[in-house]
């Protein structure tokens, strides 16, 4: 993967729809056409919007992975384009939670997503979240791109 200086939280917030406290990633450590590696510390924040009952369950790591996938899409957008294609997380499979929660993890989260396969309108990623060399959760996620265009192509009226 390529190293990238300058792909910080502000850059991420400009390129994905998640804003304010919901923009969970701190920076992109590396990326290439096949995948991305990001770092996050927001799992420790008491005001993390995903917290419930003063806890951040490990399943919330799926949102961290989804945001890394969104950033990956933004990085892969053709130069001069208006931005990345709109993507929707449509399923997760084979998710394994190796810890019950994330808010008590002292180290930063390392969020990785690797493209398994892609077509014009679909991408399948493998993702993992780890901290201090310990795997916290992993799985696969399917993303549909330009779902509104698919709806129009099928003859449905928006």
C-alpha cells in the first residue's frame, strides 16, 4: 500500500458524507487500488454517537470499516470527477466479534478494508479492526454503488 501524508480527519470529512462526531476516522495510513488502512481514536470518546448505555459495542466497528470503504471510494474517484460514487452498505457476512466492546480498548484502532471483487455497481470487501496487534473484529461487507441509478434502470420512478 502507498503511504499518504495529508489524508487527515479534515480531508476525510470533506470526502465522505459522515460529519461531526459521526466522522469516526482520524487519518488514512495507506491505500492502493485494492485496499485501505486507517487509524481511529474516536472509540474512546465519551461522546461517540454510536455509544449506548455508556458503552461502544464491538459491532459498531462495522461502521468504522464502512467509513474506511467510503474513503477508499473517494480515493479511487477519477481525477476531476465530482467525487466518489454514492455507495450503500447492503450486507455484512461472516462477522466475528473477538471482543465485546471497543470503548475500553486503550490503543488506536487500525481499520483495514481490502477489495475481494468489484464490478460496475458492486464491491465486496474483507475488513478487520485491530488494536495493538490484537484482532478485535473482522468480516466481509457488500457495497452497492449508485443504487438510485439501478432503481431508474429497472424502470422504477424515483
